[in-house]
């Protein structure tokens, strides 16, 4: 995080500069901001949370990156973890995870609080995922094991969001 803190100090200096070549975006300020965002991305921060952290640290000239990150405490569901949830849904439904016709994992498109969704249009499957139970056709489904620290929320009959926490 030493590099991050140095980037923050430079970002504060560029932000306070009156010379437009330094303070504009994508001038020096923009490049420093982009470098800080990339640093957070390499630490597993999803783009929206990284933007939030960089904006917060930029607005407070006394802020440190480490303290700002601690305050925001981004909980991230990685692609690999979200894929494990999709595989768990396939297992519960008795579908080969490699099938193109089963549940699909997509980045969330509509709600910035959610990172991933699993969809399977046309099939009502979310009532039994992940806890199991009997669907409307009387078919019983077992409970699905989710990765530690992950939970799902039913969006509608054919999609769930994958969440951390």
C-alpha cells in the first residue's frame, strides 16, 4: 500500500494545482487517478467500489488510502466464486455445468449493489435455490452448497443475484 499512499499524495497535489495541464482529466491528475484505480483492481476491488474509494480519498486532502479502504470495506465476489455458485445451481438442478442450455452467469446489468447474476430464462428454478425443496411440478431438489461468504437473493422466477457477506 506504500505505492497507493504515494499515488494519493500525488493525486492531492495534482488536484490542487492551478495549471490545467496538470489538473485536468486526462492530464496528470487523470493518469494518477487511473493508476490508483488499477492498483485497487489488482487488489480485488470491483470497479464501482474502487471508484468510490478513489473519489473519497481525492475529496479529503487528509485522507489515506488505507483508512479509506478500511471504511468502505469492499466485499467482492470474484468471477471464480460466482462460477462456483452457478455450478452449485447446475448440480442442484441435475444439469451439466458445461451445457449451454442451463443456468448462465452474467455481470449484473441493472443494480450497482449486485455484481453477478445467474439466469435461466423460461424455467422457474429460483424458489428452491439454494435451500432445496419441492417445485410447482412436485419435483424435489436437494440443498445446494454455496462457497463460504456468499449468499444469493432471488430476483425473479429465473434469476438470482450472487452477493458477498
